[in-house]
C-alpha cells in the first residue's frame, strides 16, 4: 500500500478533498473492493463511506474481513463511522469476530459513534 493512497482516502472521508463521488457510482466502488491493488480497495472504501449509502456497509465489512493486509488501516473504521447509525448493528456483530483486529476496528468505530446502542456493550 502506497502511503499516499491511505492519506488520500482519509482526506476524502474527512471532506478535506472533495471527491467526484456520486451515489450512482456505488456499484463501481463496491466492485473495486475486490481489486487486487490495496490502494484501489482503500480508495473505494473511502468513496463508499463518503457517499453514505447503507448498501455499502456489508461490502465494506466483507472487504475488511477478507483483506487482512489492509486491517491496520483506519480507512475502514472511518468509512463505517461516516455511514452512521445504519452501520451500528453490523459493527456490533463484528465485535464477535474471531480476528482481534476486526474487533478493534469495530470497537473504535462504535466508540466514535453517538448511537446509544453502543452503551449497552
């Protein structure tokens, strides 16, 4: 993973860089989650998080689980945070995942949410 890719992905998620992303691009970005290039996958995650469409939640989580090489990258967590309340239930289920890094990503994202369901943990 090129460091600039992660920096660009985080900048897109925080709105520092306006990305030319529209809701019509969701299928394209979801398909890009399976790209062999980690840079492309992370930019797709960032784009999906910035779009905010709840249909992106499961594909983002599946990509997070599948590509352990990307697991330490905060882009997945930030994308789930950007997706808001609709991502809470899937994040809660990730707390039971056998992979400690996935559980950590979910816990950090939940901790950053303002949803009261996170308090029941």
